[in-house]
């Protein structure tokens, strides 16, 4: 039986024999494309070729692409691990034609590879073609139908609707009719009982699509209309995991050697056995085998887990996996990071970036697991209560507010809550959840919403050439423009035939400057990259958009940005020299104000190490080393020792920045100084943690560094003045700190005695209200923490109690609510709910806390008496 590695190799070898150039996978994390978070199809990295924004080096290409589908239009997360063939991350084998061959060759080669190379049973294959769509005036794909007739019986050529047989990457962009190839993996007995063609595209687990040949003919515009593409292209995608399953004769993708190695290691770690069933324990094995791939490869490609955007998608997947092993494999400690070595080894030859970063990726995953495990048990207890309550209700539904509480307090993604609900035959009030989320996000969404119109194209095939390495001012022409609305403001985006403006990329911010149209000046406020287009953002369109334009970059700002970028290279090399060669860049920001450099390291960089790094960088600046920039073959650059960024896609010819071959050699597309001496001075401002295993240094150079140093010296002189110019500044400061500490201890001791006295007075004020003990009083404390301490003291002296304490501290309202657990249960009282519904409005503020103790603060202290009466009325 062929291994998965051999099957992959045969695909690539086959298309190499058909004169295709074999290219590397693009990173799974998408850059320079605002329409995508992740690579979700093989065609993403070739989008510019289809749109005519970029000319391909070869018109025939083949590859295997890492893809991720978990959100948006292509959302398979709910089925992952439950069925036999859905995945989060998957490999997409593809062959591509950019204006070269079309339907005839694509169909012939598909059939040849499947039936003659892989030896699939022709009697088990079916194909579909586009039946047409009258609403969009699209005819049936007769050309594909006629080509298939040469190889397969006509009753196996099935018509498919627009949903199944017209491929679109998103709401806009390249699209066209497609032809799918399906395989029937059922037993002969099942096939005799039911005709396979009735099961095609009907979600049968054993009658599955394995290959889709898309014929790119159109570009979908924002208004929904279709525009013919400049040239016809072929975009094919074959699910690697499904193909391996078919060739290896398995009933599930998870039974192939793509996943069995991971499942075996999971068995060894947990002591549980995988049973090939639909039990929750076996689903958990499959979920882990799938999810660890998505998590690890995305982190290796540069996307760390976070609370927003692509980072949150990865955090959701990771937390879903943690919940599965915690609940169904009875494993209560981090597990996922232990699977990294087997995954990295398995893909070392095809996706080596994971093997090269195993320690770093493991560290990130382990810390994420530990963080979620700390809240998971509490969250599961809370959701058990919600499930019990929902099971007794008529709606059989977990409410939207409760789902949001699970998200906001316990870190449960909505899909995890939905999953647990479905396991208990319940639903989630998702509109209610979304409404709660919307309230939280409204302002930020409004601030970041962008409405983009279609391009007005003045010149087809404008390549948008960048010439800004060599010159900062040229004459050019606008090739296309469009209007955009962002943050309530209307802007315009202009693309030039050639431009000296550097578009934001690789951490370097975009240039600003002036476009002059027949003397009319248009200010460029930013320059960005979208796919392969350099986009100049301006606040207005010129009157004569077709005039020759003089494009001039802001020279002073560019030089400062460039200096900070070159300093980043010197810093990177110095860090590797001082703290170790494990250091790798994990992100950067280079602008006119400072540089920010993120790098892999597992401990705080010490003051001594920072001093050494600074000294090395400044030594290289004083040496005034010439900065050489060369274009060369990628393999040659790697042999030179060039540092490449993980998560970046490099072509065969790369740009290499050399600052002394023995010190700093990096692949880089940014702008740089001619000599290191131009940086003048380098100074690190501070160092901090960003995420698990990632540190950040912020630094400045040149005149900005000199200004910053002078500011620090100015502050130091002010401190000297405040301390009356002592002879020994450090000693005088130490004496001051010691005196302050002693005084603080005395104050805390006095406050403690004061709280005891207040507590005794409050205990004399206990009222009985409907059989419950109530204390409501305004007290004199110096800080809000005093209210909490009083509550804890009172808790030990009372039973069956409700306490509300208020304080006016420097004109601000502060409130604490304490409830006995039995009383809270008997009267359905919750301290945070009391704050929200009865107190927040009175004090013009808000707060929260635990079920039996919550605090609040507000701007209005005039209604504290009403607060006490309002809470008392609840009894």
C-alpha cells in the first residue's frame, strides 16, 4: 500500500512531467489581502495572476497547499472529528494554468492521473458539470461535458447547480464553472442496492468529492455582476486526505497514515484506546489529530493565539480540543503540545517550518492549554447548571446572555457552547448571544468598518511597479482608482503604473508624500499593499485623473523609517549573538517614531544582556559598514546563511540585505540605509513579554534616540532637584523608598484597626427583614478595597445575610454587595445582577464580581442612600 508521502510525491511528479513548475505552499496565514484571514484554498496565493495584477513566472504550476477552513463561507468546524472527511487544516493538491491550457487538458490529465497512475476503479468514479443558471445568464458547460464524454459514460456525467458547480472564492473576486470528480467507496453489495449517482453531492460519507477542476472565466464585482477575466485559467484542488483514504482503501480519513501516528501517540499519553467508533471518546481522538495540525502550522507561520481576528480563530480551535480531551479522554493536564514532535517529523520534508520551530510552537501551545485549563473546570460547572436549567425549560435553550457570560467570563467560544448544548439535545440562543457581542463591539466595529467600491480601471494589466529603492520621485500615470469609506470618512485609493511609495509590508509602515496632477496637489496619507497592488490613500481625487502625475515621497520621514528598519537587522543579529541562535523574528513594526521587534525567547532579557546588545549594535554603527543589497537565487541566499522569516512566501529570486556577511544577512523587501553609520545612535527603550515564548524590544535610533536620551537625562535632573541635589542619588532614593515602605505599613495597621471598629459598629446595626439579616450603611474608608475587606470580616460574623456597604471616596461612589449563599439560592439573588439592575444607574457607573460578592464604582455619590434602600427592598 502506498504511503501518504508517496501519494503526494506521485501527484507532484505527474504534473512536473506535464511541464508544471512545482512551487512551495504559501503560509497558512494570509498577508496583504484584507478579504481573508487564512489561506482557505489553493488558489489564494495565485489570486493576482487571475486578476491580471501580476505576471506569473510560469504559466503552469503545481503544488500542495496548507489550507484552513473554520469560519465564514467555508466553515467545517462542526463536522470535524464527527464525520469521516471534514478537517480544519487540510492539504490541497493543485495544478494551475495561467492563460495556458484549459478544459481539454485539465480533464484529460485528471482522468489519467486517477485511473492510470493511482489505478482507481473507473467504475467507482462520477463527474459533475455546471448545468447553467438562467438568472445570471450562464449557459450549461457543454465544453466540459463533451470532454468528459471521451473518458466516461454519459450517465456518469451529472449536472450540478450553481451551489455545487460554480466556484467562487468569496463575495467578490475570480470565479467560474467547475467540474468535480466523485468516488464511490461503498461495498459492492451497497453499490448494487443503490445507484451511486443518486448519492453524489448528498453528504454520503462514502460517496465523496475528491477533485474539483475550476475554470476561471469571470471576476465577481461588488454589485454581483460578472466581468470576463483578461485570460482563461485553470484552478484545481484535490483534497489530499480524501485521496489518501481512497487509495489506501479506508472508510475514514482518520484511518490513513496521515492521522494514525498522532492517534497512536494520543493513546500512549492518555492510556485510552481508539475504537474506530462514533463514541465521544473516539471523536475526541479524531478532534485532537485534526486540531493539532491547524494550531501548530498556523503558529509556525507566525500567527499567535489572541482575542481578535486570526489569533482568536486559533484560540477557539485549541480550546475546543482541550475540552474534548478534558471531558472525554479524562486527561486534566496539557496534552496538545506533546503531539508536536510526531507532527513535525511527519511533515519535515513537505512543510519544514514546523520542525524548525518545535520548541517555540510547543511552548506557545502549552501555555495556551494551561491558561484555559485554569478556567475550564469552573466554566464546565457553570454550563452544567445552565444545561440542567435549560433541560427543564420549554425552549430547551441556553440563553444568549448565559452564552455570552461563558464567553466573557470563562473564555468559552460560542462554538464550544454550541457543541456542549448539542450533546445535551439543546440549542443556544445565538441571536441573543450575537446581540450581547454586538453591544460590546459596536463602537470598535463602527471605527474599523470599511466600505469599498469597485475599481474604476483606466488601464488594463497595470503592474504597479515599485521603484522606490532607487528613487523617491518619478512621473507616472494612474491605472485604477476607487472610493472607500472608513471610520465615517470617505477616502480614495489610487494605483500608479510605477511608484516610489513603499507600501506597508514586512512590518515597515507605508510612505506618505505628494501626488501632483498638473499642479494640483493630492496628499498621500498612507500606502498599503493589497494582493500585488500598491495602493495610495488620499482624501480626494484630482480633477484630471488621467494627467501625468509627479509622485514624490516624504524624504525625511522615509529616511527615519529606513534607519529604524536597518537598526532592526542589527538588533536581530545582536540578540542572536548575546542570548542565543534560537532567537527568531516573530513580528516587527518599523515607523518614523520607533522600531518594535518581537522575537522568540523564553525568559526576560536581563539588563546586562540589553546593555550587551546595545553595545554591539552601536559598535556596528560606528564601524560604518556598507549595506549591500543583492538579488539572488533563494538556495544561494540560504547557503550564505540568510535569515528568512517563517510565515513569509519567497519566490525563487530573493532580495538579500547584507550588513557584514559575518554578522547580518537577511531576506528582506524593505528599504535600508547605505551605511550603518547613518543610524548615528541606537537605544533600547524597554523590553517586555508579548505572548508565550515571545518577547518585545522597543528601540530608537538617530536623532530620535538622541532626543529620547536627553529626555531621560532631563527627568533624572528633575529627580535630583526634588531630592535637594544629594551627593549620592541612588543612596538617597533607597532611603526615600524605605521610609515610604515603613509609613505605608503604619497606615495599613491603622486602617486595619479602623476596619475592626467599623465592623463592630455595623454588627450593632443588623436589621431583620422578612427573616433575613440585613446591613446597609455608608462607611468612611480611604479606598474601595476597604469595602471588600469589611465584607469578608462581616461574612464570618453573620448567617442568612444581605449586606450593602457604600462609600464616598473623593467624590466618587463605591458600593459592595455581599449575599449569603443559602439566601442567594432561596431568593434567586446574584450580587453582579443587583449591581447591574439596581445600583449602576443610581451611581452612573457599573461593576461586577462573583455570585455572592460584587463591587461597583460610579461618578455620582449623591444617591448612596437610595442604593441602600433599593437593595433592602429586594428582601
